[in-house]
């Protein structure tokens, strides 16, 4: 079974947890932050086109996370518009043009912020619900 995520957002306010920034994970933006983190961390391994990106995330999560095209491409376009990723068109044989995406310097920093924000969020969540008996 694949869990299809439908959106997420996190931030740079880790030094002061009382100040929320764009990269902070909160209960109000879980889906958005999760999607962005999955995409950005996958792109940290190197440039990928959209289909490769979706396959990479599925594979790395043992098919727990997956993206439908209708979810993935709008997020990629948003991240590109925000300057976190850059897309480059290329000719790829009989398939025609493909757009590959790569992290920008700003996107690399943001990916690290997201990773840390998720660690903080999940740590607090586990501390709240307990690890079981």
C-alpha cells in the first residue's frame, strides 16, 4: 500500500521554538511540509526529472510515500517559483523534452532546515504520545 501525501511546510526558527518560520512543521501544515521535505531531500542526492523523483521517493520509503502527477508537478512548480529548485529542459531521444530539477543554493539550505524541523517535530510528537510500553 502506498500512502499518497497531498501537501507540507517547515522553517529556520529552530533556535527559538516560539517563532515559527516558513520551514517549521506544525499541525496546520503537515502535508505541505512532508511533500516539500520528501522532494527537496530527494533532490539533495542530485538532479532528477519528475518521474524519477516520484520513483526515488517511493523506493526510499519502501512504497510508503508516493506522488500522483497531479500532486507532484504543482509542488515542483511552486518550489521552482520560490527559487528553491531550478528546472532545466533537455531533449531525451524519442521521448522528447524532459525537465530535470535540481536544488539551488537556497534550496539546499532550506532542505537542511526542513530535515531539522521534522526531527524536532517528530521528537516532540513521540515525547507527547510516548514510545509504548
